[in-house]
C-alpha cells in the first residue's frame, strides 16, 4: 500500500482536502500503515516538529476501520465484549475563596498593598471572577473615646460610604 501523501511532503499548515483530513506521525512501509494516525481532532503543529504527514480522509477511515475490526474479540461464546470504561472524572475545582487577616494599624497601607498585589490581583484577573473586598475595623479604648473623635470618625464613615459603622458603650 503506497502512502496517500508523499512522505517527503511536510505540512507546517493544515491543508483542507475536501471536508477534512487526517494527520499521522509517519508511514510504516513494512506494516503498510500510518503510525500516530489522528482523525477528527485538532492537531497542534509546531516549528519544533514538522515531520508529520497529511492523510487523505478515505485512507485514514479505511485504516481506522481495519484497526477497529482487528481489536474486536472473537464472538465464539456469543458474549458481548464489555463496554469501554468511562473517562476518569476530574476533581471539582474550587469556586470560592475567602480569607481574613489582621493588619498592623501602623502599617495598614503597606500591608493592604501587598494583599492587593499578592492575593486580590490573582483572583480579580480570572475571567468571570467577582471579587469583593471588605475592610473591617475594630477599635477598643478602655478609657473611652473623646467626643471629637466619635464625631470625626462618624462623619468620615458616612462620607466614605461605610455600609455599617457605630460606637458601643460596652
């Protein structure tokens, strides 16, 4: 059986031979068949490996049918061969991240910047991600907070659109 495509012709780009084509790694002259035959699937061809062959669809289908016939078990007992195994199930990928961290009040800007660079940027860069960052502040002063600080913090909280804020007398 002669090769369907001249073994000297190399295919750096797919060439359509009708509706489709097949791709093989090489032609085995001794066996009269293509090795690494791939039909009906995307084949990546790189500059590093331009040694494959394009194969006419009818030749590829004939080889595939012949190989399928060879693999069928003899039907001597009348039993049907067992069904093929299903493909392995891929483990579910995580869909949600949550985390909290205590920041040094004297270095909030620096620490928040690192968190933005090393955590939030990776999550926000994912297609379809919705990232929500919440800043929670808790402050406790045993002697009590002066009225001017309560007023300033309350006004600033409203101006900065805090969703919740308040003081407690505890």
